[in-house]
């Protein structure tokens, strides 16, 4: 199954047509972290056949506590295939679906899948914008009995400035639950360039005495 999922990702990345490129569903982001390392992030979103959607990213990171934290020596990737359930199947309810998520960090011995439902919903704001939220529930994942609840969001303040990010709580089998929270401010410079200010909080790193689990990163994004 792993090979099939990765094949879908690779084929989608290779074969997306010009219309997707014009919609600018992809971005390349470079961050400088206050903990003296850098991140290069590749983000993509695709519409697939039969109503499926693919969303994901790969982060290439430098190491903390390194003589050269700007050398990209580690990576983390997360890709989701989502499918929204037709409204007439669930009494006219919108934004409910199922998904499969693939995670990998630093090699094939550290990869696993998550499975579960999600709900997406937009909320009108007083200043005539709409916020967007997506709640994902992962009651099952391969390689362990861990579980996760994840919330993503986007709150536009105006045409130029938005707050977006995610908050994950990881339920660790036989251990302490761990939060990973990353809110960011995004300023839209023009159709191609964004500037981002991101707060990073990672309890997996906090529990490691050799790492700092809190940091601030400044980034620039190029959309294509």
C-alpha cells in the first residue's frame, strides 16, 4: 500500500497541467529559525480524478546545535489524499469526508500512515471575510497505537494579511500526550510572493534535552 500511495504522489507531482500552475496551488518557502537553522518547504495541492484531492508538503531542515544549521540535513514529509462524502449520502451535510495521511521523517524506517474522517467548514467573519477550519480525527495509524486530533485553520483579516496554521495533539500509547502547534501570519506581497512569520511549538522536541522546542521563523514564499 505504501508503494501505491507514493506512486500517486509522484505521478501527481509530475503530471499536473498548466491550469494547476496558473492557479498557484504550489509554493516554495524558505525560513530562518531563531534557533539558528533554516527550513526549505515545498507545498503542493492537486485535484485528482474521481473527486479525490491531494495536499502535502516536504520540509528540509537544518540541525539544531550544529556548526552549520543552514545545511539541510533532515526532512519531514506529510501528504494527504482526501475525498469528500457526497451530501446526499449524509443528509445534506457538507464538508465531511475521509482521508489517508502519509508521514515520513528521515528515511523509510520512520514512515507510517494515518486514517480517519475529517470535517471542513467556513465561518463568516464580521469584516466580510470567511475563516476556514478543518478538523481531522485519526483513530488509527500504522506502526503504533498512537492517535491524533488535528485542526487546521485560515483566518483572513483583509486582502493582504491572514492568520493560518495548525494544532495537533498526539495521543501517545503508554506515554505523555504531545502537542505540536504552529500559527503563522502571512502577508501577501503580490500574486507570487508572500512573507510569513511563524511560531513553532513542538513538545516532541521539548522532551529532548538536546533540543529547543520553541522558536520563531521568518520566511518568504514563492507561489507557482
